């Protein structure tokens, strides 16, 4: 149902913007303008339904309620080769990433138990920017994040590891 709603809205907005643009810039016949708007609405709705929003599922991702948050901030999480925007939270026993509301295609939550973290180290994103943080767990997983104040993040995570 979400796919259908998003597709209808995108088709409608696109056709309205095209109609407004053509009305302001060209001297079009109203009949041609209406036909163009209807055509764009139908085509954009179908294309977005089958291509752009094809990965949206109707299942809602339920995020856990956070308690005892020691540190938090905006972050990006590398998931399937793409950075996904959201928030990173450090609680007394977990490091939790939750996507923000804008990510309706790759909405997810990643929770890493502090006791499973074996190593934290810095990374350069795109090979040049000093804002990457890598978390390696005891089962060999490497979770990568883009954060601001990565030194503070590393210190807070290392402190939480010592306390557990």
C-alpha cells in the first residue's frame, strides 16, 4: 500500500510541476496541456511503482525503546554498500543505529551488544574524509558508520566496553 501511495503522490506532483512549468514558459493549448499532464501522471506513477519504490515492503520496522542513552548523534550506516542516514545511540549495554523517517526504502535498526565489540577504529570515508568509525564484533562483523566527533564516539564506546 505504501508503494501505491508514494507512486500516486509522485505522479501527481510531477504532472502538476510539468503543467505549471509549461504554462509559465510556453504558449500551450489547454487541451494539449491536459493530455500531457495525464500522460505524465500515468507514466510516472507506473514507473515509480515498479522501479523506484519496488523495494518498499508493507511491513513496518518497529524500533526498540531506548533507555539509558549515554551518547547519541546523527550518523550514516553502511548497509549493502550504501550509506543510510539516521541516529546512532550508545546505551549502557548496546550501540544502536536507527534510520530516520526519510529512509523509507532502507529503514532498519542495527543493535550491537557492547560486550560483543572487540575493536573500534577510525576510517576515512571515500579514502579522504576523516569521519568514519568502524566497529568490529566478536563474530567478525564489521559495522561502519560515518559520524561527527568520531574521537568522542570512540572514547565513549571504549569507556562502555570497560564498564561491561
